[in-house]
């Protein structure tokens, strides 16, 4: 049990800056680059929250299944590669799931 808590804590502290930066990037995509999304602001913010939570959970799973040397989890001791991989997976998933990529019917 202490190992799991330690993993969650370390993963959170390593992933937090990346999760915040990607949340800001997702906010820019949702509110500035896709202006005609027809979603309420609360629903769009909920989409960002879902992305952060699922990216954190997925990054932990990637950490646990990391096939390479554990020292390669970090890039230049700053960027968590599992968190970046998780963000690349979950941002498009949640944008589509929240309705940002729906086709417009004429």
C-alpha cells in the first residue's frame, strides 16, 4: 500500500505541470480555435476536467507498464514522457466525446 501511495504522489508531482500546461492548451483549442462549438461554458470546462483526470490515470498506467529503463520516464529531468503520451491520447478523445468534432448537417 505505501508503494501505491508513493507512486500516486510522485506521479502527481511530476505530471502536474504538464497537466496544467495541456489544460491551458486545451482551453485555447476549445474556446479560441473552435469558436462555433455550440457547448455551454460549464460543459466545456467539464471536458477539460475529464481530460485532466483521465490523463493522470492513464499516465499512471503507462508508468506501471513502462517497458524501458525507469530512468527514461523523464525527458531532461523535466518532462514526464508517460504524461505527454497520455495527453496526446486523451485530448482528442475527450474533444470528440464532448462534441467538438461533430459534423455539421446542412
